[in-house]
C-alpha cells in the first residue's frame, strides 16, 4: 500500500476541558498518513484517480475550525472517521499535537491508526 501524507497542518480550534480553554482558540497540528494505491493516478495523470490531499486538507480545516471538543481523543477519532468515510481511505494514521498543553513539553497529543493496511 502506498501512503499519501499531510504534515504540519496547523488549525485553530476550541479544544480542552478547562473553562479558560473553552473561551479561546488553540492551535492543533495534524500529521496524516493515508493508505492509497497511487498507481491508477500515476498511469492516468488524472486527479480523479488520486487521493486529493488538497480536498482532504480543506475538509479537515473546516471541520476542526468549527469544532469544540473537550478531548483530543474525540477530535482525533472524528478526523479519522471523515478521512476514511468521505475519501474512501482504507487506512489512516493520525498524529494530533496540541501545542503547549503541557508547559514542560514541546509536544503532547495522540497517535491513532484506523482501518486496514493492505
């Protein structure tokens, strides 16, 4: 299986469990790896045969900007659900980083994989 990726996709959203977090927007950083067979697109040079990473990016930006989840776990699950269902991706690996959530750490977040890697 080939992998199409998006790295360092930064999106501002409402995320967190504390009252002060519900009043502000914070940046989350997404790294996505999506399983995809690129051979049809390579043969045809047609975007319709490719996984359109720009379309994935735009969809996720709109979704995350409009969301207001308390937990990064919930946001991560929903992102993977969108990628798999709306873009017919059989396997996705997502790293979701909530910058600054722990003052002594550079990064904090979750890494999840969903679907079957073929």
